[in-house]
C-alpha cells in the first residue's frame, strides 16, 4: 500500500529509530533532522514519516501532508534563525536524489545566491 515503510529505506529506518539522527523537530507526521554531510551551516532534512519515493509522489497521494512538510520546513528555518534559505527537492538520480524517501532540504546560514535556474 502507498506510504508503507520500505525495508531497505534509510529514512524509514530513521523514522523507526533504527538509525540515529540529530532530530530538530518531530510532529505526528513529520520528522526533521540534520543532514549527515551538511552543505551549509544549517542543513536539515524534513521528511514525512510515511514512505513515498519523492515529494511529487507524496503531493499526488497526500496533498495535505505535502503541505505539512512545507510548513514544517518553514518552522525549521524559523527555529534555526534563518530569514533567507533554500528549499531543495532533488527528484531522480539524474538530479542528485540519493535517498528515495520524500524529503526537502532546508539550507541556509550562508549566502545562498548561486543561481541554478
Ligand atoms: P538527496 O541526495 O537524496 O536529495 O538527499 C539525501 C541526503 O541524505 C544527502 O544530503 C545525504 O547527505 C543525507 N544522508 C545520507 N545518509 C544519511 C544518514 O545516515 N543520516 C543523515 N542524517 N543524513 C544522511
Ligand atoms: Zn522510506
């Protein structure tokens, strides 16, 4: 069934507490934790507890939960003291996605002005 935990998914294991993570926020449906290889002074990953392969798949199946994910990303930025920050959803290996459990990167704490588009 959609959203079911996947046995080989790293982020499902973090949600289950089987792999440790530095958690910064936790709600009934969303978890936020620090990236293990930070690309900026603040680099937090925000994920739904349930498993979807990417953010668009999450939004298609559970739009309200996708909204919660974004709201939590904003809450993380606020708590981390970021006025300006970047949200990134890598989607597909060719775009740099390496963990196939929906997540948004919250990046900030340094100038994030380099253009990608
Ligand atoms: P993606 O490349 O799929 O958009 O993002 C996956 C992110 O997960 C990467 O930035 C990577 O550094 C991070 N990551 C990979 N393994 C772990 C881990 O075991 N713990 C944490 N906290 N982050 C991880
Ligand atoms: Zn998963």
